């Protein structure tokens, strides 16, 4: 069977195969994904309600904005208050609550905070404003990291620096698979992340936890095929990495992008908002690029914090303990227009997605 990505007849065919084979399961299987775009596809197409009752999909920490700790956001807000400073970041970060105000509110108070599409725009801002410091608040998983690395190796102007909050997915999966209450039976591996680092870095975890894993693209039939492959591994009691996204992802990844990442960054323990410290799950700018490391350059310190706003259950949503709809604030005091927690802000946030598609869960 091939994955014809947009063909509804193929969707029906895969779903039928899933339904037939699910009868061979002796227990409920829980499959986690760690990607906001997978959640988008699942919710938009109502897949949770189309799958048999003994197959459950849960959403993990697949939204980099959601797991950005309050301390790092506080740091960006603190730096944006400096004289002659332009803070540049992605639009998704603007409304995320910090321990005081959001970047959006800081901009309303007169600080120069700009939304950019990528680090290249921030470098351009620095070139056009030589009398100002331009700080790029860099966030994202492996998908966005190479573009920051590229800019730092490409002779950026001296008034350009970076707050590096990049995180890496494999160590987080290690943590999630070790949580006994989740009882995961498989993982949909994030296609964009694997396009950069390949599927190879996930192999030790498939082996260590005997967990089926399938690299998946983002169209509905990509996801359905990947779920089917995970189901098949469960039935056969196998645990290895399969790939339904071969049109993009290779086992070894994109060697050039990987080289850029390792030339510029080094692994560091990192705090994930709502989750806590995950060893070696962050990236730090290497000493040789220190002049462009905003934290070193401006010597600003803020307290590291992981807590969520009062009443918010994002910590439970982020590790799949509850679906967004089970948060008491969901759709009441917390909506995309008035978000209380980070998961209601970003387009990749599970709460925002569930709200947008009015997804109903049991
Ligand atoms: S609905 Fe709002 S408050 Fe509740 S978990 Fe989601 S973002 Fe947090």
C-alpha cells in the first residue's frame, strides 16, 4: 500500500485496515506524537473519533513555544527594555505569558519588539540599524536550529546577538518513554525534525524501551499510514523505526544542516516549561561565537522557573496526561483571544488546536 497523501479513498482503505487489524490487539495501545503539526492533522480530520476504541493518540510536548520556560521569556522581556535595543522573534512568542507580561504587552509599553520570519530577517535589521543592538530570541526544535547556526557562521554584524532557547527532541522522548503512567505503545516521529537530524538519533530509544516508532509526514494519509505501521509492530511485538515519510526523511538526515548545528552549538541540560529539567535537551552557543550570545554579551540574569499560570493545566497537557478539553479553564476563561497558558497561544499548541477545531474527546 502506498501513502497517497490527499486521496480520501486511500484514507478509507487505511482506516479499514486499521479497524480489521485492531481486533488482533489484546489491550489498548496509546500512541504519542511530539509535533504540533501532527496534532493539527489529527484534530482537523477528527482522527481520534475515527479510530477504533483500543487505539488512542495523545499529544506530547510538540510545541517549542509552549515549553519555553518562563525564565527565558523573562530574559527576553528584560533585554527588550534596554535603550537602543530591538528584540526580534517569531510571531508565536508574542502572546506567551511570562512571569510578568508578554512580549506583546511589552511592545505596547513602547519597547521595540519586532516579529520576524527567521534569523536572516533579524540579521538584516542589525545591518540596517548599526546604532542599535538587535537581539534575536531564537526558539524551536531541530527544524529551526540550522538557520540560526547558518547566520552565526556567516559573519553577522557585531550588533547582532541571540538568546538561544533551542531544544532537542530525542532526550525529551527518552523522558516521556520512561514515565510509567503514560504506558506508551508507540511514537509518531516528527517529520520536520527527522528531515534535519534523520531517524538515526531515535534508534537507541526504540531499542531501550521496545517502543515502535514511525517517522511521519503531515498529510492525513501520512499520519494514518504511520498509525497503521505502529499498530502492525504492536501486533507483531516488534519495536523498530519505520518511515512513511521517505520522500523527505533519510536515516542519516541532512548532513549539511547537522554540521552547521554541531559547528555552532553544544548540548546542555535544559528546562522545559511544565516538565522540568531534561538532561542534554537544550543547545548552547559555543564559546567561539560568544560575542553573539546575548546572555554573555549583556550579562542579564533572571530566575529559572518552570511553573504555569495559576489554574492552567499545560504541564499535564504537554506530557499527554490529560487532553486540553479536560483543563477546567479550556474554552471558558482560556481561549485563543485571551490565552492563560502557552498551549492556547501557538498554532502548534494542543489547546489552541483543540479549540480551533472544536475537537470533542470522551
Ligand atoms: S486550556 Fe488554557 S489554561 Fe488550560 S491547559 Fe490549555 S492553555 Fe493552559
